[in-house]
C-alpha cells in the first residue's frame, strides 16, 4: 500500500526538496570549471528556486535546505564526478514519486509545474559534458584487465609459491608491466580510431586504473603470511572493485547494474579459479616449493 500524505505535509516536503536542490546545484555550479556545465547547473538551480518560490507562496512560510544532502552531494561530486552525482540526485528524487503524486490531488497546477520543470532539468542534465565519462571505455579496459589477469595471476602464484612476500613481489612486477603494456595498446588503438578522444588521456586513464587495481589486489599479500587467506581477501577486494565501478557506471550511464556486475564478477572469479588449478599443477609437476 502507498503511504498517504497530508496536503500540508506534501507541500512542505516538496518545498524543502526544492530549496535543497537549489543550494546543491548552486554549490556544484560554483565549483565547476567547465563554462558550459556551470551554465547548465546554474539554470537548473534557478529552476529549483522558482519551484521553491511558487510553493512558498502556497505554504505561506519559509523552508530551509537539508545541510546533510548539500554536503553529501558536494562530496559525491568530488569523488565520483558531476554526471554520477546528478543522475543519483535524479534517482533520489524519483523515489519521492508517490508523495509528489499527491500534488495532483491537491492542485493540478502544482503537479504540472513540477512535472514540466523536472522534465526540463532532465534535458539539461544531458547537456553536461564531463571529461572522465568520455574515457569510461579506457577505464573499463584498465579495470577489467587488471581484475581478470591479476586475480588469476595471484591465484596461480598462491599455489605455485605459497610465500606471500614472493607472491606480492611477482604480482606487483607483473601488474605494473602489464599496466604499461595496456596503456601503450590503448594509446595506439585510440590514435588509430580517430574518434575525437585524446590518445594520451585514454592511455593515462587505462594505465592509472590498472595500477590502482593492482595495488589494491596485492595489499593482502603484503600484510598476511597465510597465502590462502590473502588470496581470499584479494578476491573479496576484486568483487568490491567490481561492485563500486559497476554501480558508478550503472548510475552515470543508465545501464543495468545486475547484468554488468554478474558478468565482471564471473569473469574475474572464473579466471582466478582456472589459474589456481594451473598453479597447483605447475607446483606438482615441477616440484616447486617456495
């Protein structure tokens, strides 16, 4: 059953949401370096303020923004970028849909204004031009390869060598070498495609994504002496990386989270299991005991 809201409660919450949105978009616009994005954000902020003023006239009283939401979205913008934050705000606003439907019963005029302006804001958000989203494919390339290859490599080393210090050193050398190799491949691929992307930037995103993933995956082997426990934590780290990045992409690009998460996790764990077996066979056949 949908929760029922009192008319005054609906208006007050809508009013609070609009003034909060105004302050969030204004803060994001103030810190935005891209002129086009700043103009878009400022226009959305003005829309939110217009919503607020209209609702204020109906409620006959002021409302104050949620400081928590303003701080939260500013922090998310710094961590995950502008597009992710705006899309997440959209999803959060849609969750309040049942409450806003009550506005239609209260006043069709209010409901129409909110609906029209929300549609306008959605169109404005599509105008946001964020550099990092252009190179999502390069980031995915670095992450995917690091997760699949290094998780598998560390699994193979675990049974081949057992000593965590040797596994960490071997994994680090292999990972850094592979990151530069992938970066060069991405540079050449991007340059050949002539798709408007900067080959140096594409290469940089791939290399950095790869190296960061490498360090995150080998951390357990640097601090633990039991190789199997270290490998278990590494696999959990890999799943965590997949979860965070898949969630980011699903929000920023409106893609299916479940499908992408299952695919990336399955590939990483499948390769890890295969190379774990290969490592065991190598250890037995060549009688390696390090």
